[in-house]
C-alpha cells in the first residue's frame, strides 16, 4: 500500500473512532470527501455540499460539480439552499442577494438598497420573499422582491443576536443571553428557553440543537435531557451540518459524513 494512502486511511479511522466512541447516539460512518475549501455552508436535501474558496461558491456531489463567482460583489456572507432549485447567496458588503438555479446559474440579483435596508442577514422565506434583518431599524422584515413590497415582523430588537436560522415560515435567533426567539411570518414570537454556550450551532428538524464548543460537538435536547458529546478529536472542527439524518463534519480539507438517527 502506498505510504500516503495508508496515512490517509489511518487518519480517517482514527477520526471515525474518536467520533463513535464519544457518544451513545447511534452513528454510522458513510464516507469522507476531500475538498479544497475555506468555508463550508452545508449539505442540501438532495445531498449536494456547498463550500467556497476565494469567494467562489462550489456545489458538489460525487462527480457533479458547479461553481458560481461574482467577485465584484466581494465576500460571500451566507448561502441559503433550503430550496435547492433557488439558492440564495448574500453579499453583505454590497447589500445584495443573488438567486441561483440548481446549476448555480444566476436567476436574479436583488439590491436591498432599493428598499432602504442595510441587511445584517438575508435568507429565503415563502412566496417569493426574503427574511431580512435590517441594521438601520434593528427589525426583521419580509421583503417581497417580485412585488416590491415589504412587511415589518417585529418591534426593534433590544439586544443583538449571535445566531439565526430560517425556513419558509419561521425565523429563529439566539440572543446574546442565549435565549431562543422564534418569529413566524405573521409576527408572532415564541421565546423563553435557553441554550448552552457555543462556538457554532444549528437547530435540527426537531428543534434539538447541535453545537460546537472548543472543537467538540454536542447534541442538546433541552434542560431535562441535557447535552451529549457527539464528537471529540484532536482535529479542528471548523464546521458541521445536519440534514436528512446525515451529519457532515468539516475539518478544513475533508468532509466526514455519518448516518445518525433522527434528531
């Protein structure tokens, strides 16, 4: 066996062992994929991975690979692929959202200056609308980019937030006090429970929480059930994503995929 290949195999086995021995949740290794990336955004419902290098966005699944670049718009701030047929790339520095099709061809460009909005976040909502958090007013807004209308969702935020997630009908954030707030598209807000300290986090489909802290990955199921260590290794945990019972861990140059029971 070639020495380099052998080294990669040993490294992968050690990584798998570190993850599976650290927890009791049923985890089964699927595969690993080496990529050249600076940022990893996650995996969509169809199994495509999204990542970027030098502000070029890539979409990858086995032998299928597409790319999109719009260097005049600067740094990619976020990528929303909740709808794999209409992907949103947000360029915060230029206050612009770009919609792409499933092959990363440009559909349209939305300049939020046209709405007198300075966006902190921007993501897909239902019915050709965008969830936008406006830095000027500290308010959450639903922007109807086809009909040129917007709807205010909340009164100005009193505190900043350090994490947000959205789907078609809800916008979820975690305040600086680690309190979860859930807004629906009618403006109703649900709040009250808290989450542990984290470096990065995401909500699962069942609103359990995966979070990283000091290169360890935990599953949090609320105050009664507490947290469970899912991953611990001497390799850096740069990012992670969970969808359709697949957990993907990004360590800097490799994606490790695991089958994990419903969270």
